[in-house]
C-alpha cells in the first residue's frame, strides 16, 4: 500500500524533497565549514565534507574570544524574556479572553495592530526610554522591552479562549479568585500554547542582533550574535571558520529546545489559529 501511495503521489514528494534539500543545505555547509581551515573555505570549491578537518576554529572560539561572557549574557537574557512572556502574556491572554471589562475589544485591537508594526520602528523610542531610565548597557535594557510581546498575547488569548467557560465558572462558584483560577486551572491546561510561546520567544531573543547591538555599549554586555559578529571588526581578513563555528554553537541550543518541545509546539500551533 505504501509503495502504491508513493508511486501515485511522486509528483508531490519530488518538490518537497527539493525544498527540504534547499532548507537543510545551508546548515550542512555551515557545520562543515566550522571544521574547515580558512584556506579551504576560501578556495572556492564547494564541498560538503571538509578535506582537512580541524577543531582549530572551535578552539579559537573558546580561547581567543570572550565566548563564556557572551554565552552567559545570551542565556540570562533569553531565559528572562521567555519567563516574562510565559507569565505576562498568559495573564493578558486570560484577561482578554475570560474577563469582561470596559475596553477589552479595543485593547485586543491595539495588540493586533502592534503585530503589524516592525520592531525596528520602535528602536529609537525604546533606546531613549531606557537611557532616561538609567538602564542603558544593563540587563534591564536587554530584557524589559520584550517581557510581553503582541505575538505572545495573541497566542495565549486564542488558546485560553478555547478553554471551557464552565471550568472557570465552577472555580468562581467555589470561591476561587482570578489569580487562583489562573494558576490552578488555566496554566495547567495551557501546556501546548506555553511550549509554543517558549520556543518562539527563545528563538527570537537568542538570535536578536540589532537591539543588543544598540543597547549594549561595552563588550562585557554583548550577547552571542553581537559578540560573534564583531570578532572580525577592524580586521583585513574575515575569519570565516571562526564565524561558522560560532554560528554552529549558537544554533545548537535552539535545536535542543525544539527537539524536547516539538510535540507541544506542533500541537500549540495547530490549536491557536497559526496554520
């Protein structure tokens, strides 16, 4: 039966395989280049496997570059942003979907409008704001502006809206307050949406380059993307092997997180209208 299906739908699998190859090929070349010497990368020959494999690029990454500082900064910022979004976006989503209050629809319309505003547009107002608050070049400047995002509010609002109102009403009849309902009823039922939000926010924060470049003014506050990108600043020749090794290390935590949460991620995407 499987052979018959494959034979009957071969015209569908061929473009899918081509698309898969085009998607995976840059990552394979990146990992391969991380193990190549600079001479081999600049030779102009396209090879997926290194001819003279070396770990020198990774050794230089951990010895010549302040990698540990960049890594710690990225972990602190990404974890804080994810936890903040899980808490505040869930609270906002619960309020917008299950609590009646004046201006609820207008507030949700504002959230939807902010989804269409490019993040770059807000960089200058955000920088002026954090500078006047005395937070420039601190973790506060890197974390506070992203503790609640419009996409996170939308995801949680859509998912929590599908939770039966009867459960909420039953908890209220039992005398539970809104905070108790939120933490004992809503949060335990929102696992797929929370996993989806965690992956998306970790990915966004971990890969963020422009805002840390603007808000972090000294090297000790740089995150991984900024630190790796500035390795060759002012140099005559770009060390591509070192850059590819750094890019490979940056991608690894994202892959590990997705492998652990992929089941919840797919379920959360399919139940929040993001098809």
